[in-house]
C-alpha cells in the first residue's frame, strides 16, 4: 500500500472527516470543526485542500444542497443503504473489500484508493406500511 503524506492543512481537514465518518460536511461545517480548536485557516485553503483530498481519493463530494457541496469520507469498507420513503440509512460492511481494490474497464486497469457505494430502496418498515 502506498503511504501518502499530507500537508498540515490537508491532514487537519482529513482528521475532521476521520473523526466524523458518517457526516456530510460542507466548507462552513469543516471551518467550524477546525475553529473549535482555535486554529485559523482560510476558506480558500479549505477549498484547495478539499480538492486535493478528492484527487487523492480520501474524500468525495456526496451531494449538493442549496448550491453547497457536501463532502464525505471515502470508504471502500462500507456501503450505504438508504430508504426512499423514510430516508433512514444503514452502513453495511463489505465482506470482501479486495474485490474493489483493482478494477479493469476495457484495456484500462485501476487501483481503487477510495470511494463510496450508495444503494436506494425501501426498508422493511416502509414496505410493511404499503
């Protein structure tokens, strides 16, 4: 496995995601977590660091709400199952994550370093109501 060294700012931002693995965070949320420790970091620096962390596969843009991008920790160890009716979600551990480590499409081979899988459907409680 390749060890990737992160700059101080990227490391600080990445640790916010590691400490809050289930949260979707926008830039302002990230700044609030960082400012709790009385650390000052500019919004521009957070944007640049987020872009680099996305390029590295450490986090991903999970959604856009009110024209604000939300980010989440990349994790190939779990997938998310979300109910379309009640919006309840569960994280499910992927039994054999090695299936996702290497992938080939056509003549291109990929080493997967991060990502997230979401499945949508209807949970058993909502199915019982139908």
